[in-house]
C-alpha cells in the first residue's frame, strides 16, 4: 500500500537516480517534535551541486501584483521550526496513514494564509529519484523541452513533508493546497518556492473558518498519484 504521507509528483519522473541526493546547505540545529532522526531537517531550500541557485530567482519587479512575496524578516511562515504546525503520530486505525505521522495545526489558520514552505532538495527533473514519493514540481521548464526543476523531501525537508492526502481522512475534502510563493533574497531579487496554503473561504464562504487548532492539514495528492500507485501495486503483484 502506498504511503499516504507523501505529496504527489506533479509529472512523470525519469528513471535515473539523483546523485548526490544530500543537502548542500546547513540544516537547522533545532528540530520539531517527532522529527524522524534518520532525516535531515531543513530551514531553507537545499540544492544539488548541479543546479544553479540563480535558476530559481528573478527580479522582484518582474512579478505580477497577485504573486505572494514573503520577507524573511517579517513572515511567521518562514520561521523554523514552525510554531504554526505540529507533527503528530496517527493513532486511529481507520486513518490511511495509521502508524505514520501527519501535520496538524497548532493554532487557528485563516483562509488563504500560508502555513509553511515545502522544503527539500531542489534538483533537475532529469536527476529525479524514481523511488521518491516526496517530489513536487517547482518549475516545469521551457516550451522547447528544457529540463524542469522539482523539490524532493524524501531524505531532507521540513514539516510540510508530513502533509497527508484528504481521501478517507476528511469527508469535506482538502483544507489546504500547494501553491507557488516567492521569498525575498535581497537586492531586488526573489526566489521561487512551494508553499502549503489554507484553502480560501470560497465564493459562498463555506471555508471561512479556515483550519482550526488541532485539525489535521490535508491536501489533494491528485488522481495521478493514486493511479500510479495502483499501477505499481499491480506490477508488483504480477511478478
């Protein structure tokens, strides 16, 4: 059975391992409670040695007025470890991730607000680890077929890697989603990141209360994630 506490890859990954698949930046000395000792905790995005850091940056003036831009000096969502969320073991046998962990709100989270960044190792799509289920697409590349960039949190990441899928967890559907966000890097430059956001209130205001303190934060991994997992399970069963 697939591990539910893994976000969906945004597109098919090439079957070639990623080396080195270790962070090139320093990890935080403080760890969130229940952080697995086998994983590296990151407070900033890490990069493989083959991926230029500048690839994910652009001038701030080139962004749209609707783009979300965060300042490291003033955004609570950039503080690590995060005080907004808790990593907790799943104790209910009815939960698809029973025996694993989930991400829960440590305070009320308003509609549309950024909860936490999705951190991991940024890498070229052509270097993706085929065994990872923690790989999210950050940049799809150009129309001419240029290589895209993804963020893999399988071996190094932060609290966001514990976000579960909503299926068989929350009957109302997901209460959060992955969205692009920009972080100020100084000298008029911003860097592209992935954020976990509370869903907006909606046209009829059905989600106006946001996510309550103690509620599990769940997203939709997408039908493609589960379709691939069923296909993999079928291939395994037939061998």
